[in-house]
C-alpha cells in the first residue's frame, strides 16, 4: 500500500513539509490530491468543499496547483504558450493572448518571479523553468501549492531564491506543501513537518520543536549511521590510475581532462544536462569520443563496452532499470551479463548454467540483494536491490576502476548507506572511483576531490570547495568554473 | 500463465466472432464448425492434409518468431520462401551432376542460404543506416516474386511445360520422401519440427540464444553489457531468412515437385500470425501452425459441403491475429470501471 490511512490538514499561510525517504508514499499522496490517482478510500476537502477524485481539472478549479518533480513544460514553446495551455476553452475561435500576457506579467510582479513571456523553454535554465512551473499554478489562481522535491535539480543559490519566493507566497496567504527528503531544507522553510514512512503518517512535528536527528530517525525507523570516509591512505607518487585527456563526445561534452589516482574517489558535480551523461557514457565505453582519450593504467581504451569490461572497469549506469539490467531476463542471467562469454560461463557456445547460477548466488548473498529467487525476472526487484545487483556484479571482481553515475538516486536511506560503504571499501582497496552525482551532500561526504561540469566543460578539481563556491561553479560563474587544460 | 491462456482466449473469441459470418452466409453455425473440424482432423486423410499444410507454416512461423523476438520485423518471408525454392530447383533440377547424397544436403543448404542472404540486405540497411525493415522486407517480396517470374519465364523454364511458366521438376532422387502412404505428408515435416526443437534449445541453452533474448528484450541494456547488438541482429536476420528459405525448399522438393508462381498462398504472411499466436515461442509455433493449417484445410472441406466460401479461413486467421494482439495487451492491464 502506497498510502495507508493518512489524515492531514493544512492551515492557510503555512508551509507543511512532507518528509520521507524514497518510496515512503509522498508523491503518491500528492498525486491523489492533484487528481492523478484515485484513492481507494477516504476523502479530501478543500476550503470546506469536497474535492472530486481523479480529476486534475477539478483540483485546479479548487485552487490546488502542483509543481512536479519532472517538469511538465513543452520545450519548443514559449513561456506564455506553456502557461496558456489548457486555460482556454477549445471552442473559442480567438486566443486572448494580450490579456493573458498582461495577467502573466501582473502575477509575476506580484510574487516577484521575473520571466520573459516570449523566451523559449529550451533556452531557460532549470531554475528559470521551475519559476515558470510555479507561475503556471499561480496564473490559474492556485491558493494551495504543492512542490514535489523542488530542490533536487537546483544549485545552492537557486535554492535560496526559491525559499525567498516561498516566503512571498506565504505572505500573500497561500499554503504550501513542500515534499523533500532533505532535512536541512525542511527545517529551514516549513512550519510543520509530516513524516511518512512506508505509506503511513508516523509523526507530525513543529519545525522549531524538532531536530535533524529526530526527523531522520522518524523517517527511517531506526538509527542509520552514515559511512565515514577515512583520509586517503595512498597519496601522490604513484601514477594516476584513470586518466582522461581532452575528452569531447556526443556534442554536449566539450572538454574534460582529469586524473583519478589509486584509492581515490573523484566527484563530478553539476546540474543535469551539462554533459555529464555524455561523459558517463564515454567512460563506460558506450560513446565514441570525438576527440581526446581515456587511459587506464597507461593503456588507451577502445570505445566499446566490451573493452572497458575486459580492462576491469566497473560501471554503474544512471538508468538502472533500463540500461543496467535486462528486466525480462532472470536475475541470475543479469548477474553474469557482462561476462557471459567468459570460458567459465560459456563453452563452445553452450551456456554453463550451473557456474552462472553459482556466481549469481555469490553476488546475491555477498551484496544483500533481496529477491524472490534467482529465476525471477530482474524487474521484479525494487530499485535499491536492482542497484545492489548491478553494484555487486561489478564489485565482485575487485575492479581497478569504478564509474558510478547517480548511484544512489531514488534509493532509501539504508540502501544509500550500503552503496556508499561499498564504494568506500573499493576505494580502500585501491580502486579509482569516478562519482557523478547531482547530490552535493553525497559528493561532499564521499569525494576526495570534486570537479564541476558546466556547459560541457569540466572545471579544475578541488578538495576544499565551499557550498557557495560550488554553487557558483555549477551556474558557470566565477574563476573556479573554468576548465583545466 | 498468461502466455498460455491468451492464445486460447483469442481463438475462442475468433470462433465466436466468425460465427456471425457463417450466419450471414446462411449456414447453420454448429454444423459449419463441425464440418470445419472434421475437414481438418476428422480422418486420416484430413490429418495428413493438415500436416502437409502445416509444414511450410511451421518454418515461416519460426522465421517470424526468431526475427520478431529480436525486434527485427521480417515481413519478407514470402519472398525469401520463393527464393529458397528457386535455389532448390537450381541445385536439384538436374542441371548439376553429382551423387544425390551430396546434392540433397546441398539443395537444402542452397535454399536456406538464398533466403538468409536475401534478408541480409534489409538487415544491413537497418543496422548501418537505420532504414525501417518493415518497409524494405515488404517491398523486397515483390522484387523476389518478379525475379522468380522472370526466371520461370526464361532461363529456368521447363521446356516441356507447353508455354506455362513453371520450372523443371526436382529430380526424383532428391525429392523429400513421403512419411505416410497415399498422402502428401513428406519428410519436410520432420525437418520443420526438428528445427523448432533446435531453435528452442538454442534459445534456452546457448550463448547465441542468450544474446538474442537480451537484444530482443532490451537492446540498450544488452549493448551496455558488452553484447554487440548489430552483430546479433545480423545473425538473427540470417537465421530468419534461412528458415523461410527452407519453407520454400520443403514446398518445392516435398509437395509440389516443381516451382510455379502460385506455389505459396501467402505462407510467409501467415507465418507472422502463427508466430504471434505462439507468443514467439518455437514449440508454440508448431501448435499454432497446425491450428492455422487446420483452419485452412477444414474451411476448404467445409465449403465443399455447405455454401460458406473458403475465404472464411482467411478471415478466421486474420481475426485470430487481431484477437491475440488485443489479448496480450489486455493481459498487461486491469480494467476498472469507475
């Protein structure tokens, strides 16, 4: 059950935070509120009137607006067009654009959200797009605004700007439901915090009467100790393990040069869409670089997945369900998918099922992969277990390099802690780890050095960033943002 | 479970839906269907006819199943079938003098190779240039038939055929032997069933089968894991074309004895229906092929007894494809009425 007998109330002019780890049911709850899903039982009342279920139009008419985690904007249209979509009845022959534009500008002035109505969405930054999403809701007269994980895609400076906007909205009498799993933000912006765990509402706290530690324990139900990164043991003199020079690929990656030494975690930060996906693909052997090269222990690697696998590069892709595993195949078949041609798993073209299943069993046991049997299809596992399988099959061979792209995205706290501890263990064994992540907390906790991707160029790597500095670099401002050459 | 229930549900629905057509033709429904069933399976002769029909259908069904599973939509089995038959005639028509023990396997291989190479062209176009294989394979059917027509009217024409465009006959030593006396069932059936079993084994037990299944299920993930997707696609295309070519060999060397332009009443296309009914499973293809063959043979026999046109068979086969597609889609969703 995604939501189990939840009872909530929202006062006018308050910010209520919905806190919970991934899979707790926060998104499901607000989707029911907004009409994307129909609840099996229970009722919702908005401003004293019952809300018809399963009808986003009714929710909008009742004054509920939602900013989704994945924006619902048409990239090829202008800001004004996006805001107009769905607001005008189909039977009207003429579009009242002038009135709409005036109303849009008035709304944006009222709430301090500056936009250019004629700008194309595709040309806007993520923070600006989010502003358009908020304006979409305000334009329709929303008095209740739901924000689903709004800060996941923003730089630190943009987060500050968003919080200022929320203050303005609240001053005007709007009520806000703010969904997040980030404790700092929740405590700084909300008045009350509702904690969801496994579909149930387990606690309601006043923000100024609780602490991060209490909220964390309520979220998870037990104490989780985050793994701690020990200082790097192997320093300096040995040659770099992984060396990337002048890499350009896929159009979006323009220039990346960096080196990762033995026993080091190299973090790559940056807002999504600045070339990290292309860099990750090139580092996995999936994309042929248009220039530059990748060297492992001195040897250049050919741009083929098989070459990278053979060289001992472990790869954890961003898209675990659709790229990391073949969902319809069995778990044991996925466990050996990268090495299915090895002599132990394939002799004269015949598969050695026994050996393969043994290896799969080893991985499942060693890496705590919960599944309903080795023969079950891989897609039957939860996201966290799929990731553990992918990580396990990569790490079980003691790789010398690991490429991890958003490895803990969407996972619960327990799985995140496990994956982090595995990466740190690999680091202690001398592996070179590249960690690409949009989660600054993760990077600061795990990485020895961090470089920032902006518009396809990788900045210099530093070990001592401040939040403000890295935020500026992510937005392309400041000297730290310039490429190393 | 769904994989087994869906085709039966589809067939049941088809028979009910087509009963309406029988009523429209003015015949009693129950009687018509009884005649259909008896015509397909009701006597030794009926079963033999059904099995004879099923032989090429098993092979074209396998051709479609193999290709479709890799998401390579081979609509050209008809053309590959004819080229396979043409190659068989070229080798087995008496033009080459060599011991039959050598020529017999050579004839079969020639048919398979002809079909396989013919599909290689669209396969390369897809992997290298991204050209849609539905379009290329479909249009190549016409080219193949026209080519065969040209050969049958020209270099490969039987001089004794009195002007009719047909090929020389396959030399008697090289024709497929009869499995059953006084019937048309020939050893091509054995070849077809053997290939179905072989294909099942390849899918389940071999490395190539694993590659085919991985590429078919998720080409992106397969590529990530180091499988060479294009190579697997090309190998799959060769296999699919070869199977369709073998269907042609079986028809010309087992049933007809010589090649004419009307040898195949759309076996290549029916193979697609059969593959879908079988859920792309090689062993299921054998059952589905026997079913479709039964419908065709039974409708033939039924139409001779009562006034229902034989086209009913085509309609039943087509409706069963549509029902199967709907059944597999419905199996994935739960419909809730609000």
